[in-house]
C-alpha cells in the first residue's frame, strides 16, 4: 500500500524529498507529468487537469469526479481522461492502455450510454486495478453499498429497534421480550433470537447497564462478534479450486461471474467450469458470464456427468496455468439425497486430480429465503463440507436478520454479499459494517478482511 500513500501525498502536495511529481506547478522536478494517450506534449488542458487533481481531496472518488467533469457519454474524451488519471496515478503505460481498452469494450457490451450508468463500476474497477480497495474511500463506498442493500431491512428492523430503545424506560422483562420478538420477526428464528437476547442480558449485567440505550452498543458488538472470522491459511498450490453449491436459483452462476470478474481484475488467470450439465441453457448462461469476466471457460456437452466435467476442468486448468478455477454446480434441494451425493463425488474427483481441491466450497444462500437457509446450511455442510457462505439478494429482503442466524448457528464466515444483479454488486462482507448498517449508524469501523485477501 506504499504506492497509494505516495500518490496521496503527491496529490495533496506533501512531497517527500526526492519524490517526483506529476503536478504542473513543480515543473523542474516534474519529469513525469502524464502525457496524453497519443503521446503528445502536455497541453494547457492537461496542465489544468493536473492542477485540479492535485487540488481535489486525495480520494479515488474525488479524482474520478474531476476526470469525469464534462464527460457525459463513452467515447474518446472519456478514454483520454481515464488514461490521464491512470498515468497520473503511476500506472504503467501499457496497463493504462489495456485498462482503457477493456473498459471501453465492456461499456459497448453492456450498451451503457451515460456516465451515471457506469460510474460506480468504473470506480470499482479502478480501485481493484490500482489496489486501492482497502483504502478509506473504498471502505466508505462499501459501507454505503451495504447500507443501500440493507435499505429495506433498515426500514423494517432498524426503525423498530430505535423505537424499542426509546420507548422503554428501563431494562425490564418487557424490554427483553420485545427485543426477542423483534429479532424473531427479522428472520433470526426462535433459537437464535433467544440466544442473542441471553448474550445481551449477560453483557448488560456484567457491565452494570441500566438504560435501554446502553444495550445498543452491546448489540452492535455482539453482532460484530458473530462474524469474527478466524484467519486461515490461504496459500494453495495453483490452481485454487472453488466449488459453488446451493439450492436452485439462489445466485450461484451470477456470483461465480462476479467472483471471476474480481479475480481477473486482480490480475489472476481465471477459469470457470460448468459442472451444471442438466440444462444446455445453464451452460450457455455460464459461458456468457465467463466472457464478461474475461475468464476461460470449460464445459462438456449437456448431459455429461458433472463429476467428469469437474475432473476434466481441473486437468485443463493445470495445463493452462490457471490461478483460480470456479466450478459451478446445478441447484439442488438440500433434501434430495442422490443429488447431494453427487456433490460428494465431485469433491472426490477434484481432490484426486489436484490434492487439496476443492480449496474452498462456497454455499450460496438467498437472503430472501428466511429460515430455510438454516436447514440448507446444515445439510450442505454435511454433504459438501462448506467453508464459507455468500449471501445473495440482500438488496431484496426486509429481514436481514438471517445473516445473524446462520452466522450464530453454524459459525461459518460470510465472505461476500450480493447486493444486486450487476457485476460489481458483490462486496466483501464486513461484520462491523453490517452491524453498523443494521443499527443505522453512520459508518463502519473495522478493517474488512476477505478470505480472498490478495
Ligand atoms: N437482486 C439480486 N438478484 C440477484 C443477486 N444474485 C443473483 N440474482 C438474480 O437471481 C437470479 C438467479 O441467479 P442464478 O445465478 O441463475 O442462480 P443459480 O443459483 O445459478 O440458479 P440455478 O443454476 O438454476 O440453481 C438471476 O435473475 C440473478 O440475476 C443479488 O445479489 N441481488
Ligand atoms: Mg446456475
């Protein structure tokens, strides 16, 4: 992250001795003022742009606002400005060119015509390409995204929590009972709600709390604590094999597309394999996602045995020097025993071809399904050895409590949450941000750690 701090200092004017600058003011020590894409000498307009960048707050969103000023549609102006920004942020020329070209191609495919349609995707891609995702700016944006995604939940749960904290004068039985009831209706389920209230009661006693308002902070800490994921060894012998499982229609295929997109923006060689072989349309859908994400694609003819496709995919991934292989599987009800056994078989062949694979088995859960998510988690855990969860469609539920229920009951980390249907609508999950968003607080606190971590 040293790179980013340097950039921050450069743009905010605080230069260290011997550092170069791309600012126009510092002409003598500024050998690297970004050239235009055509390689022309910097024009007055470029100098002015540099000055405005330097005058802006040192954050990606602020720089992007400067760069996009007066740009309304995709085209030459946008390309030139983007190239300028990347070069000003020290991206090598070739990488800057590739970024601009690929972004242009993506805009064309998506048929986006106005900046507002793709501004957030652009910022997301820049943050990943420049390795700035952990920076404050991105964290704010992530928090905002989660808050927006949880908008309906907030209306439902947060308002009622607010009322609970203000309506009750003291921490009496009625207060705790109301809280329990509120948790149950927020999809936490009876047992989780009971357990959470018990934890809060204990904390209140321990800390000598007497006012309902004191419990708010305890609740935030408890919810954060539910998601405190243990650190894991992430180094694997490539290819890292990621197996996606879950019931029908939860968003496995879409999520693979989003994950592959992230992985390739981070510079990895990515392959997607279609071990969902029941429907030709499913294979086709996955192929489209692979193309969008810039990933290689491996599939067999429809009707091929899923385990055989998985085996051949690992073989191909090893041969091609792939870094991450995502294996998509067909949706299946957790109660269908023979289909669950098929997952066991897929796992076995993956491990046979590539010891240690699958390195991550991700269970995708639709946040709108409510309590059924608990039985899904239980049965998939038994049949497929789930390592982590991805919760999709959080944007579509008013009862975000299911995340807490699954987290408390199964102690599985939630690595990402789906907050919409677009490529960028998959964000690393942070328990702290989730708790803050749920409680209607201004913003998250702790660092986000994703299992991806790279
Ligand atoms: N709003 C919203 N929709 C989502 C999200 N993730 C996926 N979807 C939508 O959910 C629908 C099903 O997604 P798929 O990715 O096909 O689900 P799947 O699990 O692969 O389905 P099967 O392969 O049939 O089991 C699609 O319309 C997606 O666009 C999300 O985070 N938010
Ligand atoms: Mg699918």
